[in-house]
C-alpha cells in the first residue's frame, strides 16, 4: 500500500518515540527527544564488580569490529574471550600500564588460555584488574598475584556538542568534533563509581505519553487521508 509523505513521517515519529521508550531501560541512554529527558543522571548499586558509573560529562570509548570509535555512558562491562566489552559487544578502550594511545583492554592471553583469570573488577581510577592464580610447582601451594591490564579511557566533548545515536546506548560526535581523552582521577576527569550502574536519562512515563500521542497523530492523519480519498472517489463518480 502506498503511503503519503505525511503518513511516512508519522510512522517514523512512532518508531523514534518507541526507541526512546525502549532505551528508558538502557543504562546511560540518552533520549532522541529532549521532552522526555530526565533533569540529571543517577546511578544504582550493583553487585557486579565490572560495572562502573562514569563522572558527569564523561563517556567510555568503544571500538567496533572495523575499528570505528563510538562512545557510551553505559558502564555495564564484561570480559568476553579475554576482552573487556560493553553492553552492545564493542571492545572498551583504555591506556596500558606502560602508557601509549588508547587500545583495546585485554587480559594476558596465557592467563586466559590457562584459566588463571579470577575476580576481574574495575576500580575507581579506571584500573581493570584481576587475580592471577597459580600453583607453586615445588610446594604445591596456591599463589595469587594482582594484575592490572590498563585503565579505562574516558572522553569528553566541547560544550554544546550534539551527539548522534549509534545504537541503544552508543553515540558519536558530528564530523570534525574531536573528543578529549583521559582517565579517571587524572585532574581532568573525576573518579569512577565502582559497582554502580547509571540509570537511563529517559523518563519512562513521559516517553510512553509521547508514544501514545504519536499513535493518535498517525490515526488522525490516516483518517484524514481516507476521507480525502473517499471524497475524491465520490467526485469522480458524480462526473461519470
């Protein structure tokens, strides 16, 4: 069935409003429309040691499968195949203990292969740590060593930058806008909140109300289009 441009736009609006409703349950998500935004961010405690909340105005840096960078405030991290990843599967970038540019944070491949990675966690300064468990071949005693694979990178953008949605929780700046990169507690960025998960910045009640309005607007347009078509058909019948 052919849809007029006004009906197509109304359907697009429904899809966008529905996306805002869906993202209301995504940690750190921003709304597509400002009229459903909450006034400030907040976080809740979680027992997950790999979950952290970023300081206000800061974003975690992720890398896609083709190396493209995106940014997120969703600190629900996990170790997958030895790589620290975000909730949408992208690798999380950080600074290695020896320094250098941001790179994917991975545990020691030998430790991962031998199953020696225990109790991974993210600390307030962004350090991603785990306990390396080994057995002394002479005494048979179990030994543990704290390993730091790097510090999670944080990004900030110039004031007023309008970020573009790239996923449920991922955003990217417009072309030509560069991010300021650092780490937590470096004098530019405040500390992370370990074992916390940021709530969505979308008001669920407002987003549901706006979604309902979008559906009502579509129904009204559809009725108007049907009435217009009916009148046109009636006029043509009278001319026959």
